[in-house]
C-alpha cells in the first residue's frame, strides 16, 4: 500500500510525516464532495429591488416595528427612499458609509441607498460604546453615516455628514447599479488586539450566497414567503434573509431587539405574524424549544441555525420537529455561509457539505489535503471568499492566501483556523478551533481582546479570561491580579464603556496569580478548570447581541 511504500522509501522518516493517501487522491476525493455551480447572470439586490418596485410598486415588502406598531413598507416606498439617500450622499464610489442600524425600515433604505450611490455600507450597532463607534468611523474612513433620524443626533456622528433614511419625498437621481467586483460592505469582527477588524465583501460574493442558498434551501421550499431577520445588521447572518427582499412575493420582517431577546415574545411574534422562515443561533433555538416553539401550532416552516456548534440533543430535537431546520456554517470572511446541512435522521451533528460553487478543503499541517476521517484545518475557496481585512495587510496576507498548486485553479483561499474532518459520505464534521477564538450565542469572541481591555484598567497587573462550559451555553469568567482590591461591579461598568456588551464576562474573580505555561503563555486548560470551579462575583451580564 501507499503507507508501506513510503516507509520503504524513507525508513528513517518519522511516522508523523507519512501520509495515509497520496495528495492527488486526497484532492480527488475532496473535490468529489464539492457541488458544481451553474453560471447565472449577475443581479444585485438593488437591481432586483428596482425591478420589483416597477413591477409591483404597492406590494408590501418590508415590515418593522416603529413606536410599538408594525409598519409595512411598499416596494416603491423602499426604493424611492433609497434613491433619495443616494442623492443626498452624492458619489460614493469606492467609499464606505456607516449605517446606524436601529432595526427599522430606515436601516434597509440606507443600505440600498449607499449601494445606489456606489458605496459600501459599514453597519454600526448604536448600542456600542462611543469610543468603539468612533473607531469604526475612523478606521473605515466613512464618508458619512445614514440611518433613522432619531439615531443620528449623537456626538459620535457630529464630525461626519449625516443622511436621514426615513420615509421622505422622493427626488430624481440617476442610479448606477452595482457590479460584481464592487465592494458591498465592510463588516467588523472581533480582533485579538482589542480593536475589531473589518472584512470587505463584494457584491458578487453576496449574490452568489443568495443563489447558493436558493438552490440548497429556499428552492426546495417554494411556499416560503414571510422571512424574519433575527440577527442584528452588524452581524453577517442578517444578510441571508435580507437578500430575499428582491425576490417575487416575499416579505421580510425585522425582529425588534426586545422581541428577539425574549423566547416567549419571539414565539408569539412568529405565530401572530405567521412567519415562515427565520434565523437563529443554537443557543436561541434551544431557548425557543424550551419555551414551547413546537408545543402548539407553529407557522414556521424553515429555520436556519448557525453561528456556533450545535449539540446532539438539540440536533435530535430539531430533526424530529415539524419545521425543516438547517445547520449552516461559514466565517464572516467567506460571506456568511459556506456549508449547509439538513438537520434530520439519527446522524450526529455535522455542518453538511459545501454550498454550490464553494470549495471547502480539509488540510493537514503540511498544507496538503487529508483523506476522509482525518482532522485538519478548514480552507475555503471560491466566489464567496472576501476581499481582505481593511487596513490590515499583515493579517490579510496570513489568512487570505494564493491557492496552493494542488488546487490547480490559482484562486485565493481563506484559512479559517477551524478544525474539521470529512466523513466517508462527504459530510463535514466540525472539530473546534485551533486558537483561542470561540463563539457564544453566535458572536465571535476573541479572549485576547477582552484581556487587553482588562489590562487597560487602572490597578490591574495581569488578567485572563476563562470559559465556563459546565452548562449547555459557555460563559466567560475574568480572572485578574491587581495592586488593590477592585470592585467587580465597577470593573464591569468600566468595560461596558470599552468593549461591546456581548464581550463582557459574566463573572469577575480577583486572584493572586494567573496560571502560565513554562513558555510564558496563559495556561488555558488550568484557566478553564478555575472558571468551572469559580463562583462569579457578578453574573448579570446581558450576553445577547
């Protein structure tokens, strides 16, 4: 066999250096698991929205809650408002514009208006600390900010032009539709240095996602008409259902924060509005199930679950539910979803197979693909790979790389840092991360970023964040060494002004020392044990996003 031949050819070679299969065969096997994507003419969300406004101008396409009441926006109203936003912005070709996302119709009008002006949007959560908002605007070089008028009158936005995206009298303005190579958005994710990093994604990538999801999920469920967006617009999961706005006969609901954070209210919303499809994290799905999502009549026909690993108990529950559920996986750097799995049968949890046209590869430490059953790093290629990290050439060159020779196409590849393996039938099984990054309730968390924020606080000499995994949902516990006694509540308040609320640890424990390895690095294993054994000083953090 191949292994024996390798041993005979190089008898002194370490067994770790011997491949189980030749590279060519591994490439062939992994390529056989990919789905071919049929080429289709490019159409942008803005273009499809314009066509819909011309074809059915009075058709209600978007619902959002404003002043406690559900308000519908017609196709023509939405498109005309977007054109007005574009007029007020002026030429934004090749520039970024912030969208202050308050979960109202103005958010969507602002996004479409920025595209109509030739720009790319940068979503900004208005609940972020003021310093974080200022950083996003400065780092992106935002030409302006757009959104609901009530959210724009803040000091953080005083130094940039502000464009209201509420319903207004329409104006005439020439619109140039986006092209595939134009940037669609720059979305910030957590960074290890304390400041987030922005991923730039093109229109061609987000449109490919829309087509791929239609082929994989929506096309098999033609009766889907009412979609609900649960994820905030500052998270890429919101885009998978935003993109259906331009599709015939669809309606999109933007779920208010106070509804999406309360399982009972969320279930009531789904039933009252007769929602057919929505997105959520496994954590949210579990809470909804416990609150009775499937206990009585349920209009939901499809749910997308993603953002974090799904456990076997929830998988089994969803597999037996009357709703078609899909487990989706993908890094922000590769445009929301890269793989999709129908949650069904008695199979253990997995992330399915690649979306059509997306290349997903499991690669060993030698940079070569491995055979099924062997764990390696997930690499992703294809039309959904992002452009780069904004203003981070060092990180871009390390993670967005030129495809290796065995790929044969010369296309770029994104190195995810995720570990996985192919099953014999082509299913991909997720095996965790290679580094300290994790996801809690779908939010990407960099422990080093939280630790950096802790170390910036007066009196703290050393700090580390551990993960308590004793329950179904992981939680964070901060351990710190200080030159004085520090009140945990005061420390939490200080962090709320420095990092997003979803990064705030649920517990704070002052200790004499932080465990370190002989190399000087934090002993993460010991820290996790300390987190499980600790009694947090404070556990009132709102970990939802």
